[in-house]
C-alpha cells in the first residue's frame, strides 16, 4: 500500500504541509471548508500508490481550496 517512490514521498510532504496550513487557516477564521480540505490534503497521500494520481488529486484539492477558502 505504501509506495516509497521519491516523487510520492515529495508529494506527500508538499500536500501534507499545505494541508496543515489549510487546517490552521480554517481554524483561525472559523471556516469549516478549509479545515475539511486540509484534512483531505493531509490524509489522502497515504491511500494512493500511483505517483500521477497523488499529484492530480492533490492539485485538484488545492484548486478546490482556492475556490472555496472564504465561503
């Protein structure tokens, strides 16, 4: 289940850090959408083994965060 490909580890690190920042941002402003998206960004790399899927899902979640960060 875990893939120790360097690109997968890099994606997990990048999206995990951005997810934690999103959680912090959402808690600070009392918004639930950034918190939920941040949890998704932090957790999903553990369940994807394909490098392309990891990057595509992460980018899709970041785009979702961009459009729903202040609603």
